[in-house]
C-alpha cells in the first residue's frame, strides 16, 4: 500500500491536471473550488458526530443558534440572520420555524417597529447551543492542539481572507 499523499503533493498534482485540461485558465480558482468543496464535506462529517444532542439540528439551524448566542442579549431580526447565513428569506422562515417548533427560539415584538419581530434564544435554546459549542470547541481544540499556534492563527486568517475574497467576488455583504 502506498503512503498517503500530502496536501502539497495533492495540490501540485491537481494544479498539473488543471493546467493540462484547461491551459487557458489559472488553476487557482479551480483549486479553491475543490478545497472549499472538500472543507464543506469535512465539516459535514463533523456535524454527523454532533448529532448526539437532542434535538438534532441541521447545520443551518446550528449556525442560526450560534449567531443568536453570540449576539446575546440583543435579539436579531430574521433579516439580520438571513444575511449572516446567506439564506433567502423563505429559507430563513423555514429554519426559524424548525427552531421554534423545538422551543429553541422565540419571536419577540420589536419595540422599535411594531410591524416586525426579533428572534431570541429560549432557555432551552441557550442550553442546547452551549452544549453544542462546548462539543465543537472541545473537538477542534483536541485536533488543533496538535498544530503550532502560528499555524492555527494562519489557518484562521487564511479562511477569513478567502471568505472576504469570495464575498467581494459575489457582491455579498459581510
């Protein structure tokens, strides 16, 4: 059995294949697409490992709960959440309905605008997201502890840079 290929070797191989198949293009864009897709699949695998929490919440719901948790004690509007999650208003309505049906969020009247509502975590939602984030942080910490701090900081900066570049390219508000 051959030893596993390293990330640098994989990049060189893919870059070579892209140049061969599409010589008119810089390989970087296609490599970014491949790496982001791989990262997405890897993150999906991690979400499968956090399904032990009850209720089981999909990744979009988990992200919405996280945004609400980080904003506390200030509730957020559905529009703020949909912008943060890059989700359509219809998709956000469905996400919020699922979270509300599990008693994880509550809709509260907006004192500044009687026509709208704000979303806040319920006590159950606060407990759920704390357990979830504790599990996520523990998982990442045990894995990240194996890398030097400078590499961890570089990874975060690189990811933030990539996201900012993709947001600009797609005219998405941060």
